């Protein structure tokens, strides 16, 4: 703040208009360069996401992303995030050695970043020269990857989670269970617009999802089909207790995967329990983003139907439920229960039928 005031006073007292104009132009030029660099980062990151949403390697989009990200990384050479974007583009286009160089710079700038270290492990592995010291530091193993991926899901670092599960599927397929495939799909759905082709293997491995549209006017999902996203990603909510209802014994997020075969307007009819003690507070959403909140206040153990009307594109989506006030009072034991979710077609878009 002092430096800004000093600059204003100095410019006001400057006796030479030419010098004042030169300084102003210099400041404007510097701001323009910074804005240009920010736009380049945004464009490059957007192109990377588009490439991820199409298939494992889309050379035209990746090449264009690199065109934007290379100068941005040079301008923002001390920004680990920009460097990671560029390294991601290099890795996706098969330029592992360039990715390693960029990631080593990111590690130098942020030596405590676990995300950068994991990305370096993957780049070194893909380059055919594993960094065993770094792998030992991270405890490189399928179990460590699974833990890191679940932490990524909970903190909504979906791109990193995708990398971790993709690496697990490639290098330790025997550990890539139906639960892991569910978590992999959840990360992809939360990050991308549609299901990318490179996750078809996950889709085939995880077959428990529900379809609506294209001749299917509604679909009923029993509560026990909801799976944890966190904690214990991929496991059924009531796996330890059995029963037909989804029961949130503790706070967290549970989801189901829905195939939307035609774009349009859909309703989700959620049957939830007015458990005692009230209130029971939940959020509902699509693809990891909450769109509706509810507070069940009756406390009489009656079932209440919550109706959400949501426009959906033709895609694979997740329907998500968060139980958010489990620990609002440490003395009170409160749970949330869902008996079923009915998905009903309300109206198709004009290109539907």
C-alpha cells in the first residue's frame, strides 16, 4: 500500500510529462502481460480438459494446449500450478522427459507438495526410469495410491484423483476392484462433461448404474445401492449393517451413477427419514456439486419425499447426497436414512423424443 501511494505522489510531482507517460505505459504494459499470461493458462487448462473428455490422447488439442502453456509457464516460472498444467500436457502427449523437467522445477518451488511428487513418480515410470528414492519416500504401492486417491476425492482434487486411479488400473490391475472403478468414475464425472472414452474399462467393470430416457421413463434406485464417495470410497453405505435403506452412520457423501440417455428435465424423488433427534440436514447434487439443501425437522421417524427438478445432458452423471450435521452436537447420535431414489423423466429437450 505504501509503495502504491509513493508511486501516485511521485507521478503527480514528476516535472516531465514524457517521463510520466513512459512510466504509465510501462505499468500498463506489465499489467497486459500478466493478463495475457493468465488467459494463456486458462485456455491451456481448458484444452487439456477437453482432451481428457475425448480420449486418452487427442494430439490436436494437446498440441494447442502446449502452445498456450509453454509461454505461460515461462512467464509464471515460479507458479507450481502452471508448471503442473504444462507437465500434464507433455505427459498426455508422450513427452515424458519434458514433463519430468517441468515437474522437477515445480518440486523445487514446492518441495512439500505430495501431488507434484506423485506426478513425478508417474512421469519417471512412463519414461522407463523409475525414481526409486522418491517412490520409497512416498511408500509407492497400490495401497498408498488408493489412500491418496480417496483423499483427493474428499478434497475435490479430481484431476489428481483421476491420475492416481488410472495409474492403479494400468500398473496394478489386480487391485482395480469394482469399488475402485466406482471411485474412478466419480472423479471423472465430477471433473469432465461426459464420460471419457479412456474410462470405458471402468464403466464395464462397474456395471451397477441406472438408466433413464430413450424409452425408460423412470428408474427406481433402492437405498442400499448408494455407495460412499468418502469415507471408504466405493463401499455400500450399509455394507456393515445390511438392510434395504442407505444409512449415513456418519457424515460424508454417498452417490449413485446414472446414465442419462436423452437430455432433458428430470425429477429426483428422494425418500428420506425424519430421524430422531431432529434436524437431519442433507445436501443433494449432481456431479459433485450441491444444488439443493434440506432440513428434516419432524423427528417422528416418518418418511418424507423430497423432489428435485434438474436439467441433465445426455451423459453419465452422479446423483450425490451429503449428510452434513452428524457432528453438530457431540453428545447427540444422529443418522440420515434414504429408502429409495426415483428418477422420473419430466420433459426431453427439443432434440429428444
